[in-house]
């Protein structure tokens, strides 16, 4: 079967369609039950795709399959070309390290464990050196390593305290720059395992924000060094220390300058440490090459934008350290650029009004870069390859589908999981010419045709200034002619964080609400990424204003439809989505009637420096912008009904945000609902999640459906 045939949607002839229709009438389709929608009872509407773990090498991948007893998962090594499978006896994972009982344990590839530390204080972020001989970690905000073979411990720093951190990130760096997946880790092994780069943070001048806990008889305060917009940031310096210990060599920067440092990158030969630097205004990003022996720096790259610049997630080195690859959105669209090691541009590899998402593989031998991009449509991702010699771009995935891809080392093969809103996810193995080698799986279940299933459609809407943006609509099942239905709009809405994609998104709870008569909608605004950085630039210095107006324009179109109940237009979301919901019920109160706002920002002056100032500049630089985007500014317009929900110990979006909004609404004698979750952070799980979901269900039944809360939900 050719790739064109394999990716072509199936068509049904009229005779076959008649037989199919007759068969369906003979066997009446069914709705989902409560137990299926909310309690996990099987439906067999969909099934799992093969559990492809990873590529072993350029010719073989690992698949996990149940063993003969149907219990434990067994790894199988699959030949990409032939499909021949053999039991994989080598360890799936190599040596690893973990924290147990507050200490560092080394787990060998054979599964045997070795305790490396034994200390009262807790070790954090144990990280194995590339050669597997050492484990670096932090303890009491100082940096250490331990040698695996001898358990010899080396201490690199001695000034760790409650405001000085070595290799452990200050809060704003963890949340906004290095990222949550780092778990506060701020140290990096050199590829040759001979050196460790790390960041040193001084939080002395960062204001303390008190977070109250109600636990115990007297409660307590958790004091967090949290810089809000315009506040002093931590002082930071970057150093390199030999693995054997000794003095740290500091990179040649003044730690007291108002600046930021991004994730550093070692060159492949470990001879240089490349550091990302950015000014406080975040509109100038530079890359410096640091000599790890002397700390001297050399500027390699300098980018300026009128709005803001985002950090580089990676700076891949190519051609045996003869060049490097950057992904920049300086033209208004994210594209790939090939540079020489001295920072001179060698070639722009991609261009146009479309967005490169991620680089998945660099094939130095054949001078190819494999990447995902939103090129054919902004709501879908495809895999492409581009030649570093000619800059010719070739699409490798086929059809009108969204793709997630795993590329084999060397790029000879790739596995794609593809779908669209109408097609359940499928999986295929393809070669680097886009030819299908083998179909691997189809998630369409055996009972798919035996249920009434609501379909989700991709639509577009026009903004007041003429932009075209996407939304998805899931219409109710069993619609009655002439009846109007409530609309539930689920939102996030933050910059470059869209949720509208032409991809399979089936869920049992979504089907339940379709059965109950709720129109379910997702909308992307201009800053969501659909229009690239060009679309994001609109929001500079007015974060939230264009976004809520876009949502209002979409909702106005929805309200105009004959099936819409314009008295029940509800928005719900968390964090930035909570902020959008609060704006919807104030700034957009003439359009939206109901809202459920979870852990919402209500005033950008109350959020952290790095995130907020990226889009807004400081409050001193942009007082009008901060006022124009604060929910409280529009509280007098509030009508309808909003439920405000927050965790009392949210250390990201402080409960201060909702308290200030509540204070304003109370003083205006406005009716609203409020639910707090004691001890919970930015979101919650466990019993609080069960309760929160139940309260949301209550809200939908009481206010959108005007139905009694079903008895089975209360059991």
C-alpha cells in the first residue's frame, strides 16, 4: 500500500452506506453511562496504541508488551525494516540515581542499589555525570558531588544559606527561566565529566512574600523570596568548578547588574560554556562564550526585538563544533538559522509565514535537520527535513493530520502518531523520504460504531480588526429543533499556549456533557501561536486586553447562532485561564454570563517580575497598561455569576489576587461565589480535586442546564 493510499480518508459507497445505516438501525446506538463517563468503566470506544518506548539505534526501536501472563510489561526490540521482534534482554535504562530516605542512592544497570550518602540533611537533584563516575547534588543550598566507586564526597561551595543558593534555583528562575522540569536544579555537567557549571543566587534584596498555613493550633507563615513586577531580582553569577574540587572560576559578569541568565550550554568538546544573557527589559538577548579556565567572555550572538525575546531551549552544535543552530522568531515567525562558531550567519534554513516548533534530530553526516512545524495549517504539526547545504525543505508526514513524532538516530526512520478531530489516533513507521514502511496501530476501538458520539468541528472566527482565528465546537447529541443550548468555553489563553488543534481529543466526560446538552468550545486568541510571534506582538504592554476582546468576538459570533442560549455563555479556566475568566465577567460582561475562575491572576502588579515584565515592562514604565489590564478596573461592570476558586498556599499566583478582587466586589455589593482549598498550591489533586470537579459539575447543572444535580454524582 502506498503512502498516498494509506493516508487517504476512507470513502463509503452508496450501497455500503445503505447497509451500514440499516445495520445501525437494527442495533440502536447507545449513550455513555455515568459509570463510563466518570468512574472509568470500559467502553471499548478507543484502545491503546502500541507502547513505543524509544529508539535503540538507527534500525531498531523498543516496544513494551504484556508478558505471557498478561501482567508485567516486557521490552521487545523491533527491526524497523522487517518488523521482526526479539526479547530485549539489556537494561532498558542505564545507571540512575535517586533520593531515598533523604540520601542519594545509585542504581546500577543490573538493578542493584548502592547508598552513596548518609546525612541528616536532605540531598536534592542528584545528577549522574556523563561518564557515570560521579553524582552531583545540592545540600543546604551548597553544591557537592560524590564518587560512585569510593563514595568520596567533594564540597564545592560553603556559603549556602536561606538567601544564598548554589546550584539550587531562586524561585523566579525555577518558575520562569530554567523551568519546572528542572526541579530547581541549577548546575550542569560538562560532556567530559571534568567540570560542573552552576549558578549562584543571592536573594537578599528580593522581597519576602508570606504565605499563610492554617495547620496546627497557631498556623505558620511560609516566607518566599518572590519578586513581583518591578521588584529587585536575585543577584546571579555563573561559575565553573573542577569535579575534583578547588576554586570556582566565575564568568566575567557583574552580578549586581539588573540582568538575567538563561540555561547555559557546554560545547561538545567541553572547551567552552555558552551563556545566555538578557537585559531586565527582555528585548535584548546575547550569547557569550565563556572560557571555563579564566572566566573571560566573548560575544557570539546578539538579538534585539521591539517587544520581547524568549530564551533558547537549546543551542545545538553541528558539524563537529563547526557551527550551531538557532531557532528565532525575530522576523515574526519562528525559523531555523545556521551560524558559524564565531556567530556569523551561514544560512537561514527556513522562512515564511509559518512556525517551526521543535528540532527533533540533526543528521551531521547527511547535513539534514528534522523538525516539527505548523506549515500546512496552523492547527497541525508535520515533520519536515531541511538541508543545511541547500535550505530545501521537504515535508515527510502526509495528509491532513496532526503528528507527534519520534525520529530514529541518524534520521533514517521515524514513528508518527497522527490524527485529526474526526480520526482517532493511528501510528505508523515511515522512512526519511515519507514512505510508509508499516502501520503500527489504530486507536479506534471495537465498540466505536455502537455509541452515539458527539463530533468536534474546527471553525474560524473574525476579530474586530480583521484577524482570522480558529475555534473548535463540540455540539450536543440529540439536539431538538428550535431549542437553544448553553455554551461552555474552556480557556487558557496565555502567550504561545494555544489549545485549538486539529487533533483527536476524545474524552468520556466531554461526551457526557454533549449528551446533557452543553455546547463545548475551545478558542485561540491572537497571541496563542496560531499567528506566530507576529500575533503575540499585539499584546505587548497590554497583556490580556486583546485576548479578551478576541474571546468576546468569538462569543458574539457564537451567541448569534440559532442553537445558542445567549443567557448562558460560560467561560472556565485556570491560572491565565482564570484571569481570562475574571476579565470575561467584568470587561466582557455584556457578552459572557457565567464563569468559573481557578487560581487566577487579577492584577499583573501581583505576579512575578520575569513573566510579567516580558510582556508589560515594569509598573513604573507602563502604569496605564497595568491599570487597563487589571480585573479590578472593570469590577463595576460585573454581572452574571462567577465562581472564584483558589488554594490558600498557592506560591505561584498568590491568593492575594483573588482576595483583592473579592474585596472590590464586596464593596460594590456584587453577588458571586467563592471556594478556597486549604493548604493547596497552584492546582490540586487527591480529595480536593474530587471535590473541585464535583463543584464544577454542580455549577454546570445549576446554572447552565437548569437541572437538578443527578443523584449518582452525590453517591
